[in-house]
C-alpha cells in the first residue's frame, strides 16, 4: 500500500460552478494567511454542499498534515545540521505548491500536492 500520492491522479469533476471555484480558491489562499483555521472553516461549512469543495478540503488537509510531519522531522534533523537543507526546500516547495493549487483550483481542476500522505479519502 503506497501511502504517498506520487502517482495519484486528480479526480475529474463535471463543470464546476463559479461559486465552487471561488470557495476552493479562498480555501487555498486563506492557508497562506491563517495556516489551517481558514481552510477548516470553509471546508466544514461547504463540504456537504459541494463535492469539489469537499475534495479540495481533503486535499488541503492531506497536504498540510504531510508537510507538518516532514517539517517536524527536518527540525529534529537540525540537531545534526543536515535538517536545514530539507527545511528550506520544504518551505519553498510548500509555498510554490500552494500557488499552483490556487491556479489549478480556480480553473476548476482538482489538485493533489506531490508527496502528500493520503489520510482523508
């Protein structure tokens, strides 16, 4: 069982409404400013109304939890100096993947961040 979504294909959706695209966009943008609180509020409010928002919320939290685990491991590795390199790479990758997710979600596509551990299915 492969827990990491390296080859997981994004889910296809029927044409997504502009409202759903906007809420998905807001979910990912708020993650830049509020960590997980903003996305959690949007996901909990809209997950029953929209399959697209439900999937984006799951994608976000899979990504968030995975990258928090990776960052904690990197912090632990800073004790022996080598953790600084993955910490810098993870920080940059996290920002870049969030920007990519914002663009993809606003165009109505599902986006699965690379190297996420699928905890919510």
